């Protein structure tokens, strides 16, 4: 018995056999009940010719024999069973159980690491670039640089629709602690981006660099420095408010001075008038 099958809910069955395949190791085992539930089959059933046969193949408690794999009819149903399982899998990983399984796999680095040097071997999450079958193979998304890459692992030769476009964002929203910015120690110094230089001078935003200063700043903000940017923004706001209060105070002072000077001008006149009356 393999290490995986000790924890399998389908020991010896088609699902365990399918998920244990070298190319399918990104996939997790979907519950039988989830597969049987007509609600989860909505929108999938009509796309296949041998849907019912394929579902019963998926739910088989035994794995296929070698001679089955030489049978043309079996292979036709198998092809459909693979895609049906993949589309149900794309729905299952959005459930609490499915996402919890994927969380563990992500933390164990089972989907591989980001190839970008400055991401320091950040664990990646599988993503499909399209929800439709047979459009694009599976890719991986790095939550640190927010880029999509070809998976390095050989085992990831599956259709992108088996995961879908929204899965990484869903996983990170469901488990915010998975985001790299929450996994760093408070005093960690992070080198955010490679900065192209020429004899020591930065050339970002100039000829010879595709990185625009603004874009670079945006990317920087996006990855790590959102709280810093917020504090900078609030500082600017506070300064503006302070300046506004000073200006308002100055204006009030000026008005008071004006009023006083007007009163001073009026008083001598009154005195003069009084004097005139006395005369
Ligand atoms: Zn990365």
C-alpha cells in the first residue's frame, strides 16, 4: 500500500487510481457523494455522450485492469470520465473540505515554487487560464509576485479547467494567512524587485528598462507595502488637514485684525463728533 493510499477515501478505487497517476498529482480526491449529487452535475451533464457510464466508472470501487486500457469503448468512456471528474473537481475545491485539502497541499509545497528569484521559492497555487475544456493546460499562480507560470513539475499535465481561473484568489480569500505578507516576520527586510542599473545608476523609467517607475511603485505597493502606503497616505492627509487649519486660523486672525482696525478708525471719528457737539 502506498503512502497516499493510507489516507485515501477510495482505497483501490478508480478515483485513487486516477489521482495517483504521475500527471494528475495536483488533483485531490473528490467525495463520492459530491460526484453523485445532481446539483453538482448541473451544466456538465449535457456536454458528454457517455455521462452516466462515465459517472459509474468514476465511482468504481476497483481500478481498471490492464486489458481494459486496450478496449476502445473503455477508452472513449475513460476520456469523458477524466473530463467529468476534472470539472467536478473544479467545483469541489471551492467547498470547505476541498479548499482545506488544497490549503494543506499548498503549505507543503506540493504544487511547486515560484521560479522568480525575488520570490524566494514562494509556494504556488494551480490556476486554469480558461474555464473551458481543452483550451489551456494547468498553470501556477504565485501569490507574492502575482504572476502566472508554467508548472515546473512534470506531473502537471492536466487541463486548466480542472481548477479554473478563480481558484488561487478564492483560496487566499478563504485563508488570508496563506498570503505571503502575513507569513513574514515583522522585522524581515524584503528585496521587492530587481532594479536594473547601469554602472550603479538606476534606469527604471528610462531607455534600457521596460520597468516604468510608476508601474514599479504600483507592483511594490501591491505585494508588501499596502499598510506602509496607507500610513503614508494618512500622513499626507493629516498634513493637508493641518495646513488647512493653519490657513483657516490665519484667515480668522486677519479678519479680527481688520475688524479691530475698523473699530479704531471709527472711534476717533466719534470722539471728533463728540468734540464738535461740545463746541
Ligand atoms: Zn513569484
